[in-house]
C-alpha cells in the first residue's frame, strides 16, 4: 500500500466566462487563466501583467522606510572617506546580498569592505563581539544585508563606539527594534511598502537602485539567485527580478558565476531550477562547511583565473557537504528506525558536521513524516548542538519552548529550530516532545495540501501543453508548478536509479499512450509500486527532457498513492519453506497441500482451508497459496475477507489446461475398446492401455472416471467392464467433467495471463 504524503485539493474545474473570454483574447488556455483568476488576477490587464512582467513594474525604491536617510548617510561616508563595512550572512541570499551591496558601494568609490560571519565561530546575524572588532579596525558605518533587525545589542555596541548602523533586512520584525541610524525594511511598522515579500538581496537591490539613481540590471543575476534560494514569494517585484535575472545568468559576464554554472551542469536552458538545484546549494555549502566569504569573492571577481579557482573550491565544498549529508543521514535513519513509537524523532551522534544537520533533519521528515531533531555531540563539553524540522501543523518552536530553561541555546520558528542542550537533558527533551505531540494530537494533524491544477490522461501530455504551462514561469513560492493528476491504466518499467537506488523511474500507460515519470527519493517504493501498478494515482508537474537531440515531456512526481487493495503477483510452480516466513494469513484450497505445508507457517501467522475463513480478519495481509479448482471459490474468499494486501502464489505443479478436455474421437475410441474387451485390469494396465489407444495417461484416467460416474462402465476390484444396461447421458452431466472444465477455466484466468491482465482479473474479483 502506498499512501499519499499530501492532501490533494482539486481547484475549481469549472471555467468561468471571464476565463474563456480572456483566454481567447490572450491566445492562452482558459484553464491557465482560471488559475490566475483564483489567485486574484481578476482582469485581463492583471493577467497580462503577470504573464509578461516588465522591469518598469519595479517600484520607486524610495518608498521603502528610511531609504532616503540611508542613502544620504552612505553618500556622506563616501565623501568623507569613512570606512564602510557590509555585514552579510553565510547563506546564498546573504552572499548575493553582500555581493550586490559591496559592488554598488565600490562602484561609487566608497572605502568599503565586507564581512560574512562564520556559522561556527560567529553565529547567525549581528554579533556584538564582531561589531567591536570591526569598529576597532576602523569601520565608521556598518551596512547590514539580509540581517540586522534582531541585532539590538550589537547596534547598541556600535552606537556606544561611535559607529552608525544602517540595517537592510527582510526578516520578521521583533517587538523591540534596534536603535539603528536607518532601517530599510519593506514591512516596517506603520510604513509598509506595497510589496513585503523581498529576500535579503531584493532589499539590497532596491538600495543599489536608489544609490545609483537607475536600475542596476547588472545585479539582476545575483538578485535572482538570492530570491529563489530564500524561497520567498515569486510574485510581484520578485517575479520581475527572477524573470530578468534568469536571462542575465544565461548570458552572465561574471566569470565566477559562469564557472560555477558550468560545474553545476547548467547549460543552455536556465530556469529557477538551475538556481534551486544548481547554484544555490553550492553557495549554501560554503557557509555550511566553513567561511562563506569566498562566495562573495567568487561572485564579484572579474579575474578569470581566480574565478575558476574559487568555483572549483566551491564545487569541492559542495561535494564534501553532500558526503557529510549522506553519511550522517545513513546513521540518523538507523537511529530513527529504533524509535517506531516516538511521535517526534530525536537523534544525535559524534562528529556529525553541524553545518548539515538541518538538511539531515529535513530528510528524516521526508522519510518518516515526523518532526525530527538532529544534533552533534561535543565529546568535551557533552553539549549537543543541532537543528530541528517539523511537519505541517505542528509548531516545533512552541513544543521545545516549553522547556526553554533547560536549553543551552534555542531559537527558530514553527517549522525549523536551532538548539543546544546538555547530553543529560536529551531524554527529558524527547519525553517532553512526545507528551506535547500527544496533547496536541500530532497523529491527527492534517496533511499539507497539494493543489491539483487539472486531471490529465497520458495522451494530453505534449510539448504544446508544456509551453502553455511555461507561461506561468518562473515557478516558486506562491506560484508553484501546476500539478496534474493522472489515473493510468497501468504502471510499467519500474526501475530504481542512483548509486544507492534512492530514486525511481517508471512509465504510466493509458490507452496506448505512455509518459515517463521521475520520482526522486522514492526508490524504496519500487516493490510497492509494482504491487499496485494497476491502481495508482499520480500527481506531478511537467518537465522537458532532451536526450540525444530528442525532446520529450516527462512528469516530475510530487505525490502518489495506491487507490485500492495491494495485489502482489508471485505466481509459482515451486514452493519453498521461506515463502511461509512473512506474518500473514495463508489460505489453501487443496486439502492435501494444506496438510503438507501448514507446518511451515509460523506462530505469528494463521492458516486456513477454504471455505473456513473465520480466523482471517485479524490480518491485513492475505497470501493465497494454491490455485483453486473453481474460480468462484477465489471470488467468494476475496469477498468474505477484509484486507489491505493480497499476495498470490497460486501454486500448482501440473497445469491441466495444457492437455485440455478429451475430444469426441478419443471418447469414441475408449468406448469402443471397453465394449470389445472384457475384464479390463484398469488399475494395473493404465499405462499399457493408454499407450495402446494413443491417449495421454492423465486424459485416459479422467475419461474412465467420467464413464464410471455416468455408469457407462462398472469397476469392481480394479476390473472394468462395459455396462450393457447403460442409459445414454451427456458427458457434461458428469461432475468430474464439470470440475475439469472449471479447473481449466480457473487456470486460464489465473495462471496463463500476463501480470497486467492478472491484476485486472483480480480487481474484477474484488468487485
């Protein structure tokens, strides 16, 4: 059984008159228009504006709070040759923010340096001790990017030391704001900008625009990278930044970005996935593994040789990061598997790189669908430090906040936290989290929604549909890929991919049409998918795939589930002891076979002989051991038992359908032989007589049984003679005759057909 990870929500399938009219006017699918109407783009002008964003849509940067004040102070610092330090952050958004601000100030002739905190020595955000060091080193103006609004203590230190601080940030505003010289923020209380969903680099880009007095298109590539990497809303101005930024990346003149894109395997087509899966992870790896300062140098240098070296180092750091993630994930998963009853997973180890434990926690959530905390143990201090990730609807921050007093350090939000805790407090933490989960009914939490754009058949998937969907790009937060639902007749060519077989590839088949599906991180479901291949629901988005000059449209899986009973086809002509090891209910139809094989069935299973099915309702997994002689018996059994999975061995060592029923000539030949011979020693001379008549031995025995049942002959003590008083009767009146017909029909319907047709036949039996 394959369960859905999400709650599938179908959007309105009815098309409004406006959707049809606007679709016709703009020459696009009315369904795409309808989806935009549902998002609030309720006029042709708004829809056209969404589909065709322009650089002129970017608003006046001076609408942002304190922008004018910030610019005047920066220009004053430049005129007075005051040292300016750009204080950044170590993720992709922070690196690109730092690069944009640093390059802008450098172009204006400022005496400027940049500082990117080290995750392990400086921590996240403003650090008072670092501020002191930078100010003592000559800094007169601190300009933060992608951080700062939570740095009240650091700003107080700067003010005491005579250094002004300009904060440019996008994070949630705290109740008490720092006493900074200026705070440039789109959601400043009482002075909200018309669009409040910028990333850090988005705000930095607006500051650059204000300082330069014109739109700095040369920074759109960096702005696009940080915007996509930080998972902010890809609507409004962010949509403009990313659309034009992607074009800049494709034609970048930055040697570092060019070299990094080349190492990431990004070629002709550059889209938001190029950033999300190619560039951003590599930039993020720098901050996870050590210092991210080299990332700023990589993006701002115009020295080709240096750029190649820095890109190579970034790629190496990313490979190390991936290796750490894989190794730690393996250990973490093993630990998690020992906690089947735990509602919240808490795992830790020694020498687990702290820079990647958040990624590992996300992997545990993906695999086990439970909130997960992953920590590294410092063997000297006996303090564990790590990260937690949650599931939709479970506030992990509130859950841990209940024992904040026992934390060495703690922070975060509903879905992600960072924490440090003494080793002795791990067990109390685990117990507290499980108690909290029970009190807040974590097991009953609703799954996160997955919005289904439309239902499709395989024949609907083509390049024209792909091109229509691409009108909505770039995709991301608040503008996700349109997800389509498929109900294929069958799933075939199931195969795992990757060095650890962690990925999955299969093909949906529907009325002669076929579509390939890629399912990353779903390799473990290969066997289940095969067992449910004729009863799958698949949800995914379209992707173009070009291989050896041939372009096809494939589906990237978002979710899937089996919509019926799991049918496992293991039909066989050989039985072995290990076939009876799984805990299940084993059903037999043949009494002799039942008596012979029941000793192999373990104590944690049950075994029954049809029609006695009284003990089977205790098991969700049923195994049909042998082939019934009458298919109606199987239909009856399947209708009487409640189960989620049924496995078919259908063992039968000799198939009678291959020999079939005797023909009229064979009956006539046997009848003539019996009529012309007396005292036939039928028991002793079966082989001799069957050879003489040229009739298969088994067929011969069957024919004799039919004649005997219909009183065409009489047999006493192994001697057979013709019955002169026989009453003519149709051969089909014989029970033996009828039973053989039923056996042949059962074998044909159950044993001779393909896996696909077999499952279809069982679905019919299941009703």
